[in-house]
């Protein structure tokens, strides 16, 4: 059962610049929280739902949702995401840290701080190299897991006040990591202001965030949910950082999570060609204008109809279908498309903290990945399509037995 919940605020002004020129271009109606998995005890209870609308700011070009759910509800109440369950993410993060150790000549006197440090998946690489670290994360489960592997972690939300407190204690960072968190914070300006206060004059903030262009071009609508408040372009990011005396000096494109940016942000302006070229690219494509986004809703509706038709055709032929990936994007997909138990029997995931729970909204049961070999469904809908190569390799035995995967975006297809 679903119910509207009052623990949210509808934003009337831009999250970044405060301007009033925001225009909605996509609406999903009211949806459940994508990361709020259900237990057996929750099945008979009302499940909170919140409006999910996406808008564009004509003043600073930021794409954002217009509803802010209480962060305590989103991230601190049995938050189920543990980064270390993804080998691909671990490899990606280790390469990043080793590169920074070399590039910044980090050593025992250096300090690296990660905001939204989760279970220590990234900082542990610095610990192994003898470099001082501090993790900051509001989710008690992942924070405790980080402590268990030797990563000092403060269980708290990162705010400008916390930054001031740490600075007063003599903490200033040579490197600040913030991976896939800038889009999650309700106080965007306070978060960036905190980074500016905590960073050494010669330090660097290395930030990863999903990029709005592939979201639109590849119709990655399932990456839109209440935890993701913002969807960034370089144009919007450059304006945001400059507002707080920081400068986006370098940018790298990453394939992870369907297309992301790695941003190198410093307190001294030294803007490189990677940034100026990206700004010019966005201007040439019109990404800094509302026109670029206006037909996205039509594209999303078309993809949803196509995926639903494919699943219903397979079921009508007697096929059995499971799904892989009990992550937030999967919850958005199944709830906006309407994929229930009539189409998919269960969802599998490697994260043991999700087993024996249920997906929000549609309430599909979540099992371990071993269930694919135990049941051998004919098809598996790949909800975690951003890790497609890793999952296909992992499920080689299932595929050798004749099992097939369905990729939902950018165009539904069977592989």
C-alpha cells in the first residue's frame, strides 16, 4: 500500500543559484523511495510516496528534482547501499586513489577526507599506503563496516558547520573525495562551502557525479529518483563552484554509472582545456538551455512502452523472467514502467544486506544471485545495467545454460 507522506518540501527556487526560473520537463507522479527496501513486516504497512518531477533552471542551467525528502529518511535509516559489493567499483576507486597518491605526492603527513565514504571502499587504499584518512558518512551500517576495516569514520552528514568544526580542530585536507554524493545533498551550497573551508590552499577536491548529457541522450530515466536531487552539466558545476571561491580546473569523462564526470576542483584558478572545451561543447549542443530537455518526456514514455511490451510478449509465450540489481535505479524502472509480479518473479542482488527483503512499490522479493542457477529463469531483466560487463562475466554459467539478459536502456534488447 502506498501513501503520500508530508516529510518533504517542494522547492520553488533553484537549489544552486536560488533563481525562480525553473521549468519542469518530466513528471513521474508520486513514487516510493527507491532505496527504501521493505521487510516482511513492512508488507502490510503503508509505504510513503513522494512527487518526482524534474526541472531545468534557466538562470544557472542546473537540472534538478523539485521535491526534497528529509535526508534522515533517505540515508540514515537502515541505508542498504554498500559500495564494496561491486568489484568494478572497487577497481575503479583504487585506480583513482593510486593516481592521486602519485600526482599529489601524498605521504604520511597528508590527510585525505572522503564525504559519503560508505563502507571504506575507497579510503582503505590510502590506509594501506600509510596516509591519514577520515571518512564522513551518515549511514550507521556502512560507517561501522568502514571502522571494522581500519578506516576512521565519523557517522554524520557533512555540512558547512561540520567543516568549520573540523577546521577548528586543525584538520584541513590535501585531498577531499566526494563520489556520487554532490547530487544527493539538499543544501548544495552549504556542502560546497564546507569543501572550500576544509580544503588546504594547495589541496584538491576530487568529485565524481553522473553527467546529465548521457542521461538525456541514452534515455537513462531510471537514474532519476528522490536521492538524486541534481543532474549536473559542467556549465552548472562551474557556476556553483565559483560562487564559493572554488574553480573547476580539470574534468575527465568516466563510463561508470552510465556516464559520469570526475571533477578536479581547487581554490586557485588554473582552468585547463578539458574544462573550456566541455563548456564550449555544452553551449554548442544547447545543454545550457531548456530546449535540449523538452522532448525527453516523450522519449521516456516511448521506452517505457517498448520495455513493457517486450516483457508482456515474453510472458505470453510462457517465459519465466527474473531481474538483477535491487538498486535505486531498478526501483525507479519497475515502478514507473509498472513491472510487478505478473511480469517478474524475483530480483537478485549480491548485497547480502538486501536478501529476503522486497523492492519498494512493486514489492518484488529479493534473493541472492545463486537463485539464477537454482531456478534458471529464461530471461533476466538487467536493472543494474551500469555494471553490464561485470554481471555478464559473473553469470557466465547461467548464460551457458541458455539464460538471456534483457538490457532496458537506451533501447530494450535481449543479449
